[in-house]
C-alpha cells in the first residue's frame, strides 16, 4: 500500500469518527425528548407488566408535536447506521490482531461496558421511573426483581454488537474464503453509492419484511438483561456486514472516501431522504389510523414494512454523505467529545431519566425541557466518562503490580479510542 493511500485512509477516518460522535449525541437527544412525545403511554401504576416504561421511563404531561416527527425520523436509521459504522473497521482490526486477540479486546471493552450499562446505569435510570409513579406499597428492588427480566436500557446495543463481532471473528478464523469474498465484494462496489444503496435496500428489505411478518415490528425479545427488537435483528446484522464489506475495500477509492460521489452529491441524498421519509410517514399514519378503526389490510401493512428499510438506507446514506462532506475537519468541541463518546453512550441514560424527573413540575415548554435534559445528560455523562478515564490513566500510569491490567481495561471500556486502534470509532 502506498504512502498516499495510508494517508488518505487516516484522514478518511476523521469524518467517520466525528459521525460516530454525532450518532452518540443523537441517541442521547432521542432519549432526552421521548418524555415529551404525544404517543408516549400513560405512566404505569407500578413497574409490573406490561413494561412500556422500559422505552418511556418518564412521561411528562407537557407535549410537542414536533418532537414526535424528530424521534420518528431518528428511529428509522440511527441504530442501523451505528451498526454499519461499527462494522467498518472490523476487517482491519481482525487482520492486524487475529481472531483470538480481536475477541479478547472486544470482549473486555464491550463486556465491561455492557455489565456497567445493564447492571448499574439501567437500575439507577429506572429508579427515577419508580420515583415518578404514585406512592408504591412495595420497594423498587422488590418490583424490579419480580419482573422476570433485567431491563438494560440502551446497553442492548453493546451485547448485540459483541455478538456480531463474534460472528465476524468466527468467519475470519474458520471460514477465511468467506472473509476474502467479503473483501472482494467491497472492492467491486467501488465508488458507486447508488449501487451500494440499492443492494442494501434489497437485502435488508427482504430480511426486515420477512421478520416483520412474523414478529410485531415494535416487539422486543429478552432473556435476563439481553434485549433486542426482534424484527430488526436481521436488518442490523446486514448493516454491520455492509460496514465490514466497505471496510474490507481500500478506503482511498471506496464509497466512503471524502472526495467520492457520495460526499459530492450530499444534497441529492438529503432531498431523497426527506421525500422518502415523508412518504413513509404518510403510510405509517394511515396504518395507525386504520388500526384505530378496527384493522389495517395486510397489503397496507406490508407496504409500511417495506418503507422502513427503504427509509433507513436512504437516510443513512444522506447522513454519511453529510458527514463526509462537512465533518472532514471536526471542530474543537467535536474533537473533545470524540474520545469520550463511547462512555457517554454507556452512562447517559441515568442522567436523562433523573433530569426528566426533575423537570416534571417545571412550567416550561417541551422543547425547553428537552433541551435542558439533553445538555445536562451530555455534560453529566461526559464528566463521568472523563473522570473514569483520568482515574484509569492515573492508576495505570502509577501502579506496577496486578492492578495495572485492571485499570487499563477499565479505562479502555469507557474510551472511544485506544493506542492500538488509532482513530477508529470506539463502537467498532
């Protein structure tokens, strides 16, 4: 590989790292404003079943229609795009480390983060839900431990990502021809964003529509703390695989190069995303209206299911195009946030719910409440992440015994980058 190519690959990762940070902030924003959407269910009498409070931990009486539209748009693409970005750097990491070391590193980072997110952050976050309810006759822990599951909040993403990493490592170790075929596929895609988009729409569309025909698209499956939105598992796996395919190709002349067709045509992709999302919303509103009157036809529901992967792919490509075009040189705030983005993702949920609980009795408009919760959650989780990383560095730098590896692992688990991965996104 030439020096120019290496330089291009290094520079090219900056927009994607900034995009990873943007998506993390979008996750925080999404959770921060869910308390103010019109479609939120009423607060439950307790933490018993049904567990709609798992998605809407705090429900405020103050609403705003605009938040419904924003959260609906977010929900169509942001987690799928996170999986795609996470898959981008997996082939290079596997090639550099080998399957065993790759899995050891990913297991430590994602495993510790999942344990912290599900085991500590989630109960702390949902305790705010308990405090928001009418006075209870049983304690929080009594209700929590009798749920039959352990709600994990946003930490669900971490264990699913680890499962995808495990599958990638298994292919690398035991099915090398399949990994080479993935690399060749990435090379053949080249700088042809429309072709990649069409392939992504077709494959993810088949997977999603087939699974949505069996499982309710809003349904979540769970075992203990392991939650996942059932109908979307296949779609998420395909986005992760597409990221791995694109990452297997040269970063200097692929779809995601900063000087490529996708970046240069950001306006067209953005316009297409707006139009397709508008059509999808009209169809989904028609479906909900029909359901409210007694039922929607299978044909209309199928069309609605088809629109989801179409909207997901188009919006994802529009956001990728905007990142490649405008995030080539991230600003000071973005540069400061990037190393802490992963920790912000892990810890933000507790700040969100407690701030929402605090704002329940405040007589201000929903956009103001959402802004306060979002900014406060970002700053709070950022401060915690920075403190954990600083403590880990201090312990690792000053100790020379058995404590050093533990401090190093703990620090890495809340960092978005590490010395061995350069500027690769921490969610990969």
